[in-house]
């Protein structure tokens, strides 16, 4: 779809310009506070670089650089206000600690001389982008394809309400998947109509679907589960029509950009700010660990090279986030050509494992190269362990809910690894699956921290295998 959508990079460029302007303005206002002529000290440009980097990082963590067309002015106002307060308070304490004075009244004046311009300049630019985005949606220059799933009766009722309330939202129902085969529903000829639920994944790809609205009754649990399983690894937003109980219980997202009461299905998804913090922590810990453990990495690499013939690193394709394949890295713990006869899972007494390989597995040293996978963004510190497509297909044939694990990035460690451990067969993978599904359903930063602590305890006790 060739649409003139506002790319997030313009948002970032605008923030950089705002930062540079407010940094200069801050120096100008300081001359009024301290009553001295405007001059640019030697550290002005270095300070500007650190200042801009700090604000961009803060905005990134707050989720400012996601979904321009899904933002509202109210949420943008609150997010910008909170980010401005946090950033300016940090600078206030930095200046106070750096140059303590008996009377800090000037620092408070500096605080407001920075806070007010930063907040209003940034917010003004953000609102300008939102106004442009709203105009594009109203003029249908930008739109989002919606797939409606349901029976004729319920879907028809929803479609009529949708048309009345979404004339200028940019959301367009371009496809309809009938779940009961009833052809009595009258829809415009421009809407693609389907009757086969098994082709749901193909429909999303061929019709460029970005939003899926499910109107089946929640009493049809088996049908709803089947639909959600097929959507588990698709990069689409999923919404359900609510009933009275959902509305009373507060499950409905009242700020929904579609203007209608809908329930967001966000299995495995963290709020934007938590997701960004999780990624920041992944990067920070991985980089620091790589530096601090570099002697150990070099030693492990040397021992692996001397332990037996073959390469130091073992590379293997695994299924990752959204079902996309990626190459995982490990120190080779087995003999060369250990799988020359096809994929084989290892057992605790596997004679293919080298003597040094057993030591590495006990202390999980063989997993350390996956820090590079984390830095690249293919994995996270915590998440379900990735498996090969060969085994994933076998598991999905028996338990299609396994697809839910692809809603989050695979991890170096997981709840399943802590509670169950390594799986040496497909049956054991299936036994471990409920723990990882529980993680996906309850993912949070606190849960990640708990899993990392338990994993570290396991490693220190040498209980790996």
C-alpha cells in the first residue's frame, strides 16, 4: 500500500530540532537569571549532544515513537508532560549536585526556564503532527485495512455501527470472513468476502490487513480460540466486540481510536514504555556482560577449539518472534556432524557431547554467544526458548496454542527453563509449554526480574545440563 504516512523518523528529527532550540534558549534565559552577557562556553556543544541524546532516550522509553496514527492529543499531552518533568528534574538535581550553593533559588528558576519551553515547544510540534495525521485520515489519503470476522447477524449489526462512527477514522472494512456460512448478509461489493476460516492467514497477507475485529460470541469459546491461534504470530491488532459484562467490568478500551467500544487483545504485549525499558535492559546487560565476561568468552572459545575437531561456534536456525526464522549462536558442545542423520535432541548422557561440552552445559557457558542475538534484537534476556521448525511443526500439530509463544521474543532464559529445564524430546517440550504460555499471558518487567534471579541461582549452583 503506497500511502503518504508520516514516518516515525520525522517525529525524531522534530524532537532533535526542539532539543537544540530549547538548549540554546535555556542558555539565553540563564543570562537573564544570572545577569551576564550571552556567551557559549567550551562545553556548549558537548552539552548539546548529551542533552539531545538524553531527551531522545527518554522519549523512546516513554513510547513516544510508536503509532502516530493511533495517538490522541490527551495521551500525547500526558506523556509529554511526564517526560518533561522527569527530564528536567534529573537536570535540576545534576546541576545542584555539581555546583552546590547555599541558596538554590536560582536553580529552581533555571528548572522552570527549561521545563516550560521544553514542554510547550515539544507539545506544539507533537500536536502539529497529530493534526496532519488527522487530516490525512479524514481525506482518506491514509487508511487502515480491517478484516471483520463473525456470523452474518452479529457482523451485520457491527458493520452498520462501524460505518456511522468511523467515517473519518481512516479504518476501512475491506474484507469479511463469515464464520457460519450464512450468505444473507448484505455488504458493499467493494468488500472481499470469504467463508473458509482455514484461509485466515492467507487473507491477512493478500488483503494487507492491519486490524482484525472479531464479532463472534464469547460463548463460542472453541471458535474464538481457533481464530486467535491462527492470529497469534501475525503482526495485526486484534479487537473483540464486548458484551454488557465487559463494559461494566471495565475491559473495554474507551480511548479506542475507532470510536467504538472494543476490547484490545494484547496477549503477550507489554505497554510501550515497559517494552522499551525491556529492550533497553536487554541491550545494557548484554553489552556489559559481553565486556565483563570477555576473558571467559575467550577461554571458552579456546577450550572448545581444543576439545574436538570442528568450529568454535555452533549456528542453527530457530523460529523466533512472529514466527520468523533467525540464526542462533552457541559454543559447540557436541562432536562435529552430530546431526548428520537429521535433527536429534540431546539427552543428559548423550555420547555426542564432548567432555568440555558437558562442563559448559552444566554452567550454561555454551549459551553466552546468544548475547549477540540479544544485541541484534532477535532475542531477549527472558522469553520462551526458541526451537527448530522441525520440532515446532510437530508440537503445533498436537497443540496449536504453541503459536502463542511467538507473540514475544524468544529468550536466553525462560519461565519454562526455570521450572522445567531443558527438553530432550518433543513430549518434554509439550510438558514445558504451559510454563512459557503462562509467561506470555502474564509478561511484565517484575516477572522478567524474578526469572533472571532464579536463572542466576541455577547457574551458580551448576544445575544446568
